[in-house]
C-alpha cells in the first residue's frame, strides 16, 4: 500500500531538458584527477607515485576502516599526487593521470562470475574491491551498508525516485540498462535475504516504468512501486515512509525500520562488480540547466573535470550565474570548474540567475508554510531564530540535527528567509557547543 510521506513540495522539475534516448559517451579527457576521498569515511592512501604506469581499473588508492578503494579511470602515466580542488569545496589528495588513450584495462578478478555460485562474504568483498559507494549522492561505502543490514532488513529498496529537479541520470539508466539494476537487486537480495525487494520510481518517468515492467517477469521476487511525484521522496526516510508506512526515528538509520535503501546506480554497479569484475571508473552524469547550451546525459570517466564535461555539452551561456554539483535543492555551488566528477556526481547543473533565491531584506510573515512542508516535522522558523540568537540548547531541543537540508522550507518561504543556510550553521553551532 502506497502512503504519503509528511510534508514535501512540488517544484518545477524541468527534467525534459536533458532526457534523451541514450546517454552520450563524453569525450575521453587528456588528463583525469582521481581524488582519494570519494566516500564517507577515511580517505584512501595513494598506492602509486609519480612516473608509474597504470591501467584502467587498477586500484590506485585504498585504506583501512570506513574506506573503499579508488581506481584509475584511464590507462596512462601518473604525473602528480597532490592536493586538488574537490566538489565538496576543499582540497583533497588526488592522483593525476595523463591519458595514453590506449584504455588498457586490468584483467577482471577470478572471483567474479555467477553470483549464484558465491557466498555472501565473497559478494560483499567484490563490492568493496570495486569501490562501490552510494551513487545517488550519499557516497556511503556499499559493502558496509549492506553488511549492516544482513539479518535485519526485511525490505530491500532500489531508489529510482530522482526527485531533485533537472536530474535524469537514474531515469536514463533505467531507460537504457534496466537489466543491470534488476540483476544487481537479485545479487544483493541473495546476501540480505529480505522478504520484499522493491524498485521505487516516481510517476514522471513513464518510459523507464514501461521498460522495467516489461522485464519483471524475468526477475522473480522484485516488485515495481510507482509513486506520485513529490520532493523530497528520494530521501531514505521519506521513501521508507511512503513505501512501508514505517517511520525511521530521529537519530536512527533505515535498518532500524528493517529496510535497506540503495540507489539504482549503486545496484547497477554491484552487478558490474560481482558478475563482470568491473570497478567504478565511470558513471552517468546529467549536464543540464537553462545556462548550458546542449543539456543531456553522458557516460563520464571518474576524474573528468567539470570544465571538460561542460564543453562537451556545448559550453555555458554568457548569462550563467551558478554551476552546481548535484541538484538545485541540495547541490553544492562550485567556484572552480577544474573539480573532477567523482563517484557521487550525478549532475552538473548550470543555472541562470536564481529567481527563488533569498531576498535582500528577508522577513518572516508568520505563515507557517515552512512547518507544513518540512518532511522531518521540524520547525524551521524557530531553528532559524535560535541560530541567530546563538542558543545551542534550544537548537538541540528542536532536533536541528534531524534536518536533511532538503530546502523545502526555503523554497516555500514567501519572505525568502535563508532557512537552510541558518540551519546548517545551527548544526555547526551545536557541534561546537558539545565539544567544549
């Protein structure tokens, strides 16, 4: 039974800008910059040095703890191991590879093959060695997330909601290679043994829905759930609520509600890793927005610069104001287009002047709209006020850390208060207060 999650909004989705029949293969760059941090957790330690020859798919960074390896996305020569700009807005150690354009590839591991012949530990090991992370944007190590759900999740969810405006990379994957996603779901189902495996998609993706429906008879145990389009339905807690009616309590993870949620691109990567022995060296990226000349989706090598990718899409309009990694609601504005595409980069969004931005003199109209749309049932206005007052105690009492920073409150605010900016600052204020 489908349910509505609490709150949410209906922004202008603008997905028609980038939807094409098939994704284009982006021009292979002369040089790639592979950051050693492309996941939540501990950065990788470089395994190569300047002058080394590397192959595509070769492991070039790894580490202990909460960490997954990174791999070369081209074959060539390492010309630098040094801090480089990262889409997160900071400098991160990266391996820079000069492409030899031979695309000489590492031979797949002998462990890969038919997943039915593997035990769960082997599957999880292949997922880790392929460097798989949450490819919808969260970038949490895939093997760790899967392991935490073993014996605890009765529902496995493939998230294809893609609720952010403009982004169509997951939609493109389902329209062109739905078999990879469905097979990846079957592989992980063998590990987790859930009672249900659900592929959730919003109803504004009709071609993708038709493609999946046409294949379901071949993939037993998987069901398709088509949900009404609504933002931020792609957030894990909201999706679980919509599909199962269960609430993930404050401070808890989806597994507490006996659910495990993975992005569809992550499932496709699991299939390629386990049965083909292919690590994460490329992904589908949406390049869209009114400021880009030729919006579309591309298959992009990890480490390709935003600048190179934008040029392949026809370049920027002269009136471009912002370039964002991710979507307009939760993405990160970029000040340097030399930053590389990483595993979690699902979109490079190029926008003209923001007509919904904060006003010069924002004012609260006491309308309560921010409260009515907050999917986490918070009170954004009061979080805003107590951040301005520097009151960490009240911010904690009002559960500021539960905010998912979806931007629904700021979007709907007629007074144009910078609510998300202040709430983000409030989280930092609370962290600093607790550290004293």
